[in-house]
C-alpha cells in the first residue's frame, strides 16, 4: 500500500527557538502547503487536517498587498470552526476583522464566503480572487465549482500564485467530479499508481504529483494543473493510540476509509460496491447476432442531456450494456436518427474509445447484423406540449422507420434504483467497455448518491443523471419482460443435456427449435405495441 511517508519529503521542523504561529502537522499537510499545482484536492477522512490547511494556505501571501483570498464554507458549523481557527492564525500576523473580511497590514484580504445553493453564486460574480479555498468541496456539484473557478485571477505582475484549494471527504454530490478531475476515477488506495506512473488508464494518480491533463466529467479539459494529496487520519499525531485502536474495531471498509483514505464505499454513494474491474471488455462477452438487443433512451434538451444505451442479452439472461451515447442540445428527431444512422457513436466525449457499430455484422461470417427488438423510453417523454407530437411520438416514428418498435419504461425511481442495484451487484447487469477508459455509464452510476427517500438523488443539469436513468429504465424493463425466464430455462436445459452426454449437434438442433418457439411466443405477447418486423432465423445448413 502506498504510504504518504514514502512519497513526500519528510516533515521539516521549525528552527530552534522559533515559535511559529502555525506549522504543518505532518508531511502531507506540508506537501499541500508547498504544492505548485493550480488546483489541489486535500482529500480524505475527517481529522486529516484539511480545514487547518485551508486556513493556513490562504495566508501564505499575506504580505502581498494584492492578495484577495476567498475561503468558502457550506454550513454554519463550519463557519464557527473556521472563524476560531482564522482568528488564532491571522491576528498574530496583525490582521483585523473589518467589512466582513480579514485585512492584513499589507492590504491583503481574506474573505470568508458562504455557498450552499446555486443562488449564492451571485455573490461571487465580478470580484476576482487570486486564492480560492473550498472546504467540504464534495458538497458542491461540478457546475458550481466551474463557475467559481471562472473568477480565479490576479492582476498581471502581482506576484501571486493563482490557485484553488479544495478540502473534502470522499462521497456526496461532488464525488463524481472529484474522482474524475483529481483521481482518474479510481480510488488511490485500491488502484495506486506506481511511482513511474506508466499505466495512467488503469490507476489513480501519484499523490503530490502535478498533472496537466485533467478533464471535467464531460471530458472537457480543466486547463489547469492538478494535484491530489490524501488526508489520512493515521498521519495526524493528535490522534493517539487509543483512537487508532478504537478504529480497528470498525468494519474493514470503514477502517480503510479512515486509516488509509480509501475512496470506495464512500458515505452516501448508492452503488457503493461498484469497482472499475467490474466493467468487462466488450470483446470478451461473446455478443452474437442472434442475441436479443435493445435500446434505451432518456431524452433531454437544454438543462439535461440526451442519453442512449444499447443492451445485449446473453443466452443465460445477463444484460450487457454494450454501447452508449450522450448528446447535448440535440433535437429528439436528430438524436433518434443519429442512433439509427451511426449505429450509436460518435459520442461527444473525446476520451471515449470507438464503439462497435451495431448496424454492421458483428463478425464477417454472421448471416445478419445484431437483432434489435425494441427501444425503451422514459414515460415522461410521452407528455404532449401544446398540440404537437410528444418526444416519444417523434422518436418512435424514427425508430419504426428503421424497423424498431418503441415501448415506455416504468417510472418508479426508488424501485428502479433498487432493481438496478441488485442486478449490478449480482452481475446480472454488466457494463462493458471498448477502450481502457471506463464507460460514461460507469462514471455516472458509480457516483450517484442516495437521497432522503432512499432513491438516487437527482442532480439537475448533470449528464450523469440522464445516463443513470437510461440504464435503470433499460434494466427494469428487461427484467419485467417475459423473455428472460424462457431463455434462462433454455440455457439450463442445454447445460443439463451436456451433463447427460448429448452430442453438440443434437443440442444445437433442440436449442434452435426452442429459440424459435420463444420468439413466436414473444411475437404474440408483443402484438399491439408497434414492434419491429420479426426477423427469421436462418435455416440450418
Ligand atoms: N498543523 C496543525 N497544527 C495544529 N493542529 C492541527 C494541525 N492540523 C490539524 N490539526 C488539528 O487536528 C484536528 C483535525 O484537523 P482538521 O479539523 O483540520 O481536520 P479535517 O480534515 O478538516 O477534519 P473534518 O473532515 O472533520 O473537517 C483538529 O483538532 C486540528 O486542530
Ligand atoms: Mg474540516
């Protein structure tokens, strides 16, 4: 396990007979204070010294008259805590509290700020700051942070290090963007990067190393250097043996979080068991032209995005998500046509690898391209505005022109989330990837958090919401359909025949017959809901 002690320069002690106002308590805090990165996340467990670090870092340039620092907090308790810490640190430096900010003798100011809702953002518009600190940054959605960074600047030649410092525990609504921007979507404890950092698409980052390739969750570049420093309770000498011993009596997951700064199982995550290695390479699932395939769509425009997924069901009933597409500001017709024309891709996320085209044969010797049975869409898409056609109506027309029927998904957020949870946990619903990078769906689902009703919390304006919704409609609709049990039964029968020593030719013949029967039954059951014309299975040669 990577430990902070082996990575950071050892903690320097203050010179003899010098009594500093504040001094880093451990090597990690010291590394954070000295970091040259423009954006830094000091992240990890409660008691790691994060709040202390923010208050101290803000005053590093207090002798520069042009320093304008803004230290943001979210709750009133934090305000009290910060006020006390700041008073103890800043007053000995000659700072006085005036006009709602700390003013240093040089003219430098440190202003505490409050940010709990989007409406609070207005307060910070038009007032550039050269240092931005956000305590508990995981409590903020990505768009808020991006807005705040827009005002991070200093006058030319001011001699200030323009930077933003974030302090946060894992989890909460900011989990997704913090994982993406600072951690390459992987927990630094379970996917530690070797010092040479030669497997960037498979590991987290090297602590304290500066990176300049970070991207936001939509893959647009951050354009600033980033560094992650784990804040670990074990590094804090104020927490003695007793505290550590009491921690050892906690469950393993909690121990890993508290002691080592694990970012898995974070508080509040809905699908807390998901790990990157649960996403399987698409090439290994054996997708075949005769498997059932279907499409799922959650359409949005403007504030939300349009998300679509392609699903392939293996003969033993496992639902694989094989393709995905996310688009912003695309009309419903164009989105549906795009899916039909392009066979899903391209997605507008530059780091997604190419996806196999579903309009083509999977293998050159296949008799046909993959069978796509239907397209499932959010029920809400069938709401009519004015006299025009609903989004559902418009899109299903496009799909039916392409031989694909459309059905509506069940809208039960809490139930859908639970069903998807069970599916993913039991590997009955499996995400696939085409490249080394994780699919967008993984990023979306693994960062969803629980809301008050025990469903998945809605975060408006985040594409992850739409990607998650689309996946939950897909899996729930499939699970409720009558097709799965029949095929599962068939698969079991095949296994039984193998055990009993039947030869493969006989098994194949029985399987084809049974498959035909199932399809006929499906056809009968689905009559009435405009489904695709049934494709005949080819005759055995
Ligand atoms: N450099 C330091 N000098 C003295 N005390 C420190 C220092 N750093 C941290 N501490 C002490 O360690 C304890 C935890 O620090 P702090 O509150 O900053 O942690 P935190 O990571 O913000 O925790 P939480 O996640 O609960 O907010 C506090 O009692 C604080 O006073
Ligand atoms: Mg704190």
